[in-house]
C-alpha cells in the first residue's frame, strides 16, 4: 500500500516537488532536505520524540500528558524533546518576483516519522493518546471543566443532535415544561428572569452540587425564587445526562448553563 501511495504521489508532483518522509516538499527548500538527512543520520545513534508546538490557539492543558509521555518513551529508550522551531502551515521563502513554499520543523517531523516507521503506523499519535489517558485516570476523581479538558465535541445532553446546539436545546426543553408561578409579573420585551446555574455531572450520569443564582427583571418577582429554583433543580436532576469523556475515559465534569426566556 505504501509503495502504491508513493508512486501515486510521484505522478502528481510538479517539477519543483519531491516526496519525502515528511510529505511533499519543494526541492528548492534545501534547508528542509538537509534537516531530513541529518535526522536520518542522528536516528541511527539516538531515537528522540519531538513535541512540535501546533499552530494556532492552544488549550491551557494541551501538555498535561507530557510527564506520562516521557515515562512511556523512556521504557522504549526513546528520548523526549521540544522543537525550538515555530510551526507554520503557510510559510514561503523568496522575494517579490519568485517564492516557494517551505516546510517548518523538518528535523523534528522526520525524527517522529522515523519512530513511526520503526515502531508501527501512528506510533507517535497512539503513545500520546495512551499518555493522556493515563493522566486522566490519575486524577479521575477531580472534575473536568466542560467543554475544556474533555474530548472535542463531547456530547452530554441526549436530546441534542449537534454539539454546538446543546445549550440551546437544554434551554428549549426546560421552558417547554416550565410554569410561571401564579401571580408572577411578566415583563414586556424583556427577560422575565436570568438563572445562572452550574452543577456536576458524574461518571455514572448522576448530578450533584447544583448551584443556582436568579436575577429578576421585576424585583417584585423575587418572592417566587424558591418555586423557580425547584423547577430548575427538578429539570437538571432528571435530564438523563451523559457523562463527559476525556481521552476515552468517563470523567466527572463541571457544567455551566444560563436559563432565560
């Protein structure tokens, strides 16, 4: 399969492109080509996994698994290091008349790909996933903040069909069954109340630690606080939540949502 893929890539190359261990690069990118060769030579004497800082925004916990990753690599006598080069997906070298695309982190990428060739397809990704799972298990009783800290697009509300629509669906479902207390003074063209809530969704789908703060547009409605809080609590406790997942592991998660009509 790899041979067929390589041949297919070669057919699609233009005169200035060549296929390498880090992908297709421009042959004028001599720095990248030399870094790849240097990585191949160094790999014969020392195997190192390089962490390459990805381009764009990073979560504060993006490196949370590194202590465990280092230990897993050490078991295989593989070193760990951070790349000193910044990663850019769109990077060009040249002048106003002529320029060509250049690849960053060629040495580090080549070193990681050599690890994949030796230890198996996607070795580097798999060992990072394993390390992150070990991190999650090590602090399994500590709640993760949702949606940060859990898997991307992790769904916790069963009635929602899309990740980004979860909170809208939750609010819609609550107000479908909500009943204003008798004597409640409704506002015109304004929210009647704003309820700020947060609670813990446990690994067994049960809910605890429910906190609710309510502000009313009309101060006279404050006397109905208990009635509305009870309806919110009843809805939250019976919403059949799904536990959040982080690195494939069920975790406790802290969820926040604001209810307003």
